[in-house]
C-alpha cells in the first residue's frame, strides 16, 4: 500500500503536503511546532489535520506490519498463493486482513480439529464435492474406526459436518458479505433484565434501532447498561436472508445425498461460528466509532474550557463548599499566591451563631485583602453557599461579585502528589479552595495540573478506551498550551511539560535552573538547562515568553530562528527592534510579500505570521473568548417559570444537546432540537463550552431536578 497516497486521499490534501508532514514527524518534530513554525513545508496544515494525519499514519503502518506478519506466517506453512498474497496486500483494514488470515491461523482445539484428527476430512471433502451417487451412510462406513474413536456412521457424519461448518466459517468472502448485510439490514436491540425495575436506562427496556443509523451516545449508553447488568443487548441480523445466500454459495448442485447435510452445516456454521463473531466485531466497531466521536466532542469541550479568558489583576477568594466539614476558603493574590486560608460553617448542620461568625470572617477577609471576586465551586452545598454569599454582598459596602466555577477535578488535584508538593502544609480542602480560585485567574495554568479525563466535560468518559482518550486529550492540552505560550519565568513544571519538545524531566530542570539562577533574561539561556539540547530548543523556544528580557522579541511568538529576518525587516522600514518596542509600535508596510520574503531569506507564510504577531506582540488568543458571567444575586429552581429568558454559560456539550448553567446550581439541558431554528447534526455546530447564551425556560421538574431550556426564537 502506498501510505502517502492513502493519507492524501483520506485527508483531501496534496501529496507533497503529506510527504512533508510525515518527514517532519519522523524527524521527531512535535505537532504544535510543525503547525506553527513549518507552515511553508506543509502548506499551512493546522494542528487538527496534522493530528489526524499522525493517527492514521500509525494505523496504516501498523496495518502494513500486520500484513507482513500474516504473509510470512502463511508462507512458512507453504500455503501462500499469488491470489491470496494480492488480496492481503490490497486489504484496507485490519479486519479484512484478519478475515483472510483466519483459515491459516494456528487454532485452539475445536470440534473440527478433533474430527480431522479422527481422519474425517476426506469424508467432508466427498460431501463438499456434491458428486456422490450413493447415500452418505455408505460413504461414511469406511471411516468408522474404534481405534480413532469413531463409533458409528452417525458420529462420522457429525464430525464431517463440524469440519464443513468450520471451513464455511473460515471463508473470508462469506464473512465480508455477511458483515455488510448485518450492518445494512440488522438492528441493535436491548431489553431489561428485570422487568419494571427503576433505572436511568428505562428508555432502553424495549429498544431497537438500525445498526447503520444508531447514534454514538446510544451505543455507549447501551454498553454501560449491559455492563451494569441492567440491560440485555444483542444484534438482530437478517438471518433468513443470510442463510438463503450462504446456502446458494455452498450448495452448487442439487444432490439429495449431500444437500441436507450441507444445509445443516451452513446453519450450524452461521449460528454457532459466524454470527457470534460478527456480532462481536460489529459491536466493537460501533463502540470504537462512538468512542472516537465522544473523544472528539470531549476534546472540543476541553479546548474551549482551557482557552477561557483569565481574569487578571484581581484578588480572588476561592470557596470549596461542603456541609458537615465546613466550607474551605483560600485568598489568592493577583499572581496566584495563597495569602490566607480558613474554614467557615454556614451550611447545614449549622446555627444562626455559626452563620453570623462565617459572615464576620468573610467581611474581615474582604476588607483585609481587598477581595473583588469570589470563586465558588459548583459541588455539594454550592447552592447553600451561594445564598450566604448573596446575603453577605447586600450587607457590605465593597463591590464584590461571585462566579460559580466548575470544580470538576479539583478534588483529584487536591489529593495528588503535585498538590502535596505545591502546598505541603495544606489539607485537601485548602488545596481545593486555592485551585478553585486560581481556575478563575488562569484556567489553563490550573487545569493542566489535573488529568484531563477528570475535568468532566465529556460523556461516558469512564466507559471508553482510556489510553486512546488520554492521548487525544493530552494532545488537546498540548495544542492549547502552545497556542497561548507560557511565561518562562513564572510557569509551573506542570504547565511547561506541555510545551513542544519539553518532557516532564526537562520541565523540572527548567524550574530548578530558574530557582538556582534567577529569572531567564533571554531564550538562548534555555540551552544551559540540563538535558535541553538544540533539538528541544528548536521545538520549544517559540512558545516560551520572557517579559522584560534583553530582547523584546523574546516576549512574542516569533521564533529565534527568524530574529535576523525581523531585524532586516525593521532596517528596511527604517527603525530598530529597540525603537519599535520602546517608542510605540510603528506600522509595517510591505508592498510585495513574495519579494520581501526572498530578500529576508524566509518563507512568505512565515513573513505574514511575523507581521501579524508584531502588530499585537504577545497577544493572548484567549482574549477573544467569552468572559465568565459575574453574579451578585441568586436564583432558586423554585423561582423558575416557563417562558423566562435568562443568560447562562454552556458547561458541557454532548451529542444530544448542551448543559447550561443559569445560576440555579442545577444545569439545564438544551436538547439538540431546541438549540437552533435550523437543522443541525451536532450541538457543536452552534455552541461551545464557555459560551454565554440566552435561553428560555420550557420545563421545570422539581422532583427529578431537571430543567428544560430552549435557544430557539430568542433574538
């Protein structure tokens, strides 16, 4: 297989682009680096296309390795024909390669292998030829042998039938056709193991949907219900149609002696061997596709969450709500440093005295540290905490606002080794409160400390291939961190390790070097860090920012390899680098980009990127994202009335809709049918995590704590 051509066709790009990307990947360049600084080579392929390319490249190379193994194995057996070889080489998927290899794969002992050991294969061949003119009982008599364990004619014919059933099952063309038929006309059905049992799977107690049309989230829900032993799930294949077709393939002659046993062998082969295997394969394929879809959605949601704009220059009070154990508080200054921590008990079980004491503590903290913002976690007792905060805000003269912050993963972080290293003298509650405060100040820097899977912006994340999910989400975090860049003099090791070319060990070495030698004054100083060689420097340098360093370009996304070109460009424009940054950014006029790029010795695309960056040096791409909603009053679910229009923040996007925080602790669901006035295939076409949207209340179920929302018809 020409892998390059296959990738070209799949990704619908030019062959030269794929060749360049594969070469760069094989040379050890990271996806963020290729996407940002090797646009000329790849024709500006973005990080999403490059990741898809990398994933498919690994699959196709694995496929070619599998083909080589299979060919070698069959050749060793002396059974490799030219036709079989060509079929294996032409296979486009691992499933087809496995189908072709099945008859030659070393088998565990089956009914057919036992029958062959008893010398019954020639009898099976007589039946398969369909030419005998005498009853099979007569043909079978010579095969009766006490020595070989064949007691009578009946046993001989049963053994021959087993051999035929397995031979039919091993035929690759039959399997390929039956698989297609089952996918095209089969249904996926489920039923309750215990009738009448209450569960979240009630809609699947009598459920059936075509295999070809079933939505990914339903597949994952059925899998979970089956795993929890609440549902029975099976594939209903068009059995009658398949058996008719299979009999036509096997029974070539109408022979009254052989046709009945061949019919029985076909039915046994399909029901006992082929159907269960194909059911497993199809369900595995459905699960894989559903997982891939869910991972994509999770990735998009995570990216939006990571790219939420930081709230800079404010002292924040982090509030980790709880009932019995009290609410943990942490005051964090503008730089993220923890100034104070305490515990208050304003939530149940509480007393008026405890509530009063809690408010007094809060008032003192607000006055002492000039707190402007309270970040409240949205976990247990969040609703009750919010009411206390709103009461407090009405009692104080200071202008303080609050934000409900998604605290998913905060408890995971607070109990982690990293949190212990960061806050050795804090308990888990204090660490959690500090994390909730910091999430508001710089969501990206805080969220990278948490396993992406624990951040909770996906669906069925615990039910899917964890390795695949982990790799995909780490890729999203890597892309997000590199898009934003990091301040080399303040970034934590957990943030630095996501930078292109930087491993965990190098990240720790950067922090150690900084602690020992003080601030980095220029990017080239990175080369003095242990284990950070020229290749790692090439990959990471453009994403590292040094504010107030010796060279102003170190604070931008311009790569050091382009500094000479920038200096030449400025000289052409009549000023120096120093002039440009110290005396206000001057306009850069370029008449002919192609000509200027040649003069500077760089690519035209790189020149466009440099000019764009110098127009707004060191710009944070998160500035363009919607800001979080700051609140100063509280709503109760009981206050909601049908028809009310409210502002809310999208917390999670899934296949069938979006969950929106409207300030009542319980997120409301905007079903996919209520998201847009136009038809949409997926909610992500319209909304993303972090979006601030207008919604209308269409239903409120206080018992089930469900809120139905709509975005349709709202101007």
